[in-house]
């Protein structure tokens, strides 16, 4: 999975390719649980870019996008815009970071 950073921020946002960007932290249990799901989806959906960003390493992007939301925080990047993936406040199998929810989201983006 690729890294979302200040260096490639503009390139990813301005790309015609849809991307899923997730801000994580190495000490976050949910983040560590989410990474294998993202890797699996990356293999399945080759037309979608999958990126992670470490909140401890990308402080400016974290301040700009994540703010006080904590991790994991996910975004869809499409058509030059960044949309936060909202947690629908449902049980874990239906939360935004579940494989099922991400598949539904990706299918809707296609």
C-alpha cells in the first residue's frame, strides 16, 4: 500500500483515479486491524488507489484533514475533492472500517 504524504498530496488529489486514504497510527488497534483489509481490497480493486498516512509522520496533513477526529480516519479522494468517510455509528461489522462497508463504498464509487 502506498503512502499519502505532503510530497504526493497534490498529485493524488488532482488525479483522475479515485483513492481511499486512511490516516493511521502504529499504536492504534483498529488501524492495525484495518491495514490487511485495505491490502486485500487493493489487490481486488486495481482501479482504486489505496493510501495510508501515519499521523505521527504527516503532522501538517493530519492537522489539515484529520483535526480532532482521531484514528483511523478515512477519506475518499475523487475529482479533485476530498470527502471524509463518515462512521455511520453502527456495530463494528457495519462501521466504515469494516471490509463489508468499504466494499459497498468502493462499488458505489465505480
